[in-house]
């Protein structure tokens, strides 16, 4: 699993476990969350999104919930 540092005002890093279909997001605040059942397509869309925070709010949370705090 590779951790991707991203350019975002809220999201610091994103990681994805393809085998487990788990998305991990670390915020600049230090908080970290995990989402289960994320497809690789959604992960790649998230990485490519011009606004990571907006994508998280508009796509991931409505479809997959608020995630599990780590």
C-alpha cells in the first residue's frame, strides 16, 4: 500500500489497499479515517479530483458513510 501526499487544504494524504478495498485518508488536522468497499475506480477519481475535500463530501461520504476513525 502506497501513501500519496496530496495537494489539498483539508486532506494531507490518501492510501488505498486494493486487496481489502480500503481507503485511508489523513487530514491536516491529524485525524485519520478509513472506508471499506471502495473500488479502485473511485480511488483513482479521488486522486484526480481537483478538490479532494469536495470529492470526499460529495461522493465518498454519501455512498460509503462517514468512515471509521483511526
